[in-house]
C-alpha cells in the first residue's frame, strides 16, 4: 500500500515538474527592427521575430534613416529665397521649383523695376531682361559620391539660394567662359541669356551686394547631384579649406549641420580670368539629376 502511494506521488510530482518545465520553455516572440546605425532607433522596413533581442536589433521602429549616412541638413533649405523658390519633401527626396527671379538688384531688371540699377560693374549688358522662368529638379536628401564624376553641360547645373540657376564655365558649346563675356556680367556674377538670367561667377565685393556670397561661408545653392555649394570659406575652420577635391568638394561640418560632417562643394579660391572667380567649373561628383 505504501509502495502504491509512493508511486502515485512520484507520478504526480513528475507531471507537475514536466508542466513547469514546459511553461518555462515557452517562447514569447517579439518583433525586432534593425538598428544599423546603433542610434537606438529601428528601421521599420527591416525586421524579424525572436524570443530574445538579437544583436543589432531594437524594439523601436521609428528611424527614418538607418543607414548611418549624413544627409543634406534640412536647415540649409531655409536659406532659399521663398519669393522665387518652392521646396517640398517626399520621403528621402526634395523637389525644388524656382521661377528664376533673384532677390537682389541688377542692371538686367527693366528700369521700371525697383531692383533695377545701372551697369557699373561691367562695361556692357547682354540683350534681354530678367523674366520669370521655370526650373524644377528632384534631388536625393542623402546624395552619394558616384564611382566616377560627371562633366557638366550647357544650361542649369544648380539652383542658387537667390532663385536663378547656376551655370558652368562655358558660354557655348566648346566655348570657355572668357573675359569679354565676363565684362557683361553684373556684380552678382550673372547675365541674361537664351535660357534667362543665370550665374557664372562669384559675386563682387561691392556695396550693392548684401545678399550673395563673396569670400565667405554663405550658402550659394545646391547642385544637380544634390550636394550643397558654399562660398570660398568653410564654417568648419572659418577660412579657405585646404583639402578640396578637383570640384571644390570635401567632407566637413557646416553652419547647417550641427557638427555633423557631410560632403559639399565650395567656390574654389582661385582666379579664373583676371580677378574673376568661377562659381563651379569642375565635374559633379555625385549622380546628376536633370533641371527641367
């Protein structure tokens, strides 16, 4: 009889122990999100389920950029002339639309315009007046250096903060920008052409220039590959940078990036012809996008 009671107690104990073990081994799966840049925020597009937290994954899924890349500082877009430029964001892209009308004086305005001034910087003007245009480009907010650079062509290669487009160092097909052409530009480094008013040169150091960059760290605009272009000086050292590539680009912080370093261009601190400094005369180091 005692043996029977012992056997029953043994079986009951074994059953309780088995049930306890089974309960402790139960897996409660959780959805984890990849945290590639280790900032504690997870990528909502990359996830897995696991009972325990895997290395490189977190429970959070609110990281809009889990690549670890530093993109274009959004505060830089606040510098653009809102009377001419409309900026809209869609995911990792920004679309810039400009009517091409600058917010500074020029002899290229009609003389009835309040922004008209006589030509005193050069010795002539090219035909035509500043007219409203249409320039649209969609750019990545996280532009990347391409495996090979791209030569710029005729026409817009960037949009200036003032509104008009930026052109390169050519005045026509296989025709380099020259001194006679330069003397027809206004103090802003721009003139009129078949596609409208546009910039070739750095602005001059004259009393009228209260808007555009001259030998300083001001933002000049954004190029067709998505990289920003600044004046000849860099905010990271307060002086002309010495580590620029052939296109005037380097990686450093700027006044817009809150200490983060990212690739951007500068006007190169070299005379192009006489005392004139070209805005952008190199190749685009990223993937160019069409400015329509």
